[in-house]
């Protein structure tokens, strides 16, 4: 499946809560397991939970480099761009490392890319829009396309590929997956942007194959949940310290 992403810099954008972070983490693990040198850049400045930085210990154990604010800014919900990000993106074109960038949701999250676009080599960059039809304002093709265009404007970069990732977390069914592929194909038909792959919970992969085949085959990324939902995560104060610490 990884052969569909030959460019060394992969940037994930899309609706708020579309599943960008889990996809970024799973891609980082798969590339690392393949033997690649991997850097994961957490540019999510929109939400305090479900950010790649929450998996820092697992990433470190695997040898995946994580670029993220440090110290008291680690959990800050602020527009902080680590200075080193520009260097990481600028050097991605060399192909020495696989770089994956997890960007915050909607056009507000994509604005951070606008300030970095000049450091990104277009020929080395894959800007992937995650299509999740179970998110607000993403229920139909027109709504998804509108957000996609708003993200492109904010990022000052064109979307080069789509990821079908319609899901309802643990309540996701094969029918949800198939419906998501249909929606992504509608978006692809209207925009001319190709679908790179479909993300599917690993436990649903086998049972979803038939439904995916009915909608035309596409590569599948098996997703293992690597981030706990907020109700199972420690409650943190404004700068990330656990409440009461």
C-alpha cells in the first residue's frame, strides 16, 4: 500500500475530526517498519486532544522522530510552529527521511501551512485531504469540495490526493466504509483529484473488502487506534499539566 505515496513529504489536511492524526501515526509506523527513517511533524494547533504528540512514547520506542513544541508548550492549544519545521520540510526533498505532517482541522488548521508553503517542494509533496462523511459539514460531495477548496486557499497549496476515511470510531461498519469510498469517488469525480487509499479499522479490513470491491478497488490502510479518546485521557490544565499537579 505504501507504494501509492512515493513522494517523501506527506501532509494530511481535512475536516476537524476527520481522522488525520490516526492516519498520520499509522503511516509513520508502517514506513518505519519498512525500514524508512521517519519524522512526524505535529502541526495541529486546533484541538487539545487527539494530537500526534500524545503517542510520543510509542513513536520514540519505534525510532520515529517527533517534531513538536517542547516543555510547557507541549500541550498548548496555541499557534506555535517549531522553527525546526521549516528545515525538516526543506530537507524532505532529498529523500533521506520520510516526513509526515499532521495538520489541524478545517481551513483554520491549514493556515499554518500558508506560512510554510515556500519551504515545501511541490514535486516532493503529497497534500492529502481526508474525506470523512460522518463529520459535520462533510455529509455530501458539495460540502466536502467546499471545505477542500477553503483548505487549499488557507494552505496556499493544491490538494494532490484524497483519503477515504468515513467512520464512526468503534461503531464503524463495513457499510460505513463502503459509503465513504462512494463519497470520496464523488469528490474525486468533481475535482479530478485521485483517491490515494482508503483507511479502514484493522478489525474491519477483511469484512470490508467485498463492499470496497463494489465501488472499485483502491489500496487500503489498516488503522490501529493509537490515541485514547478524551474521556480516557488525563485531564490537563491550560499548558498541559494534569489538573491538580
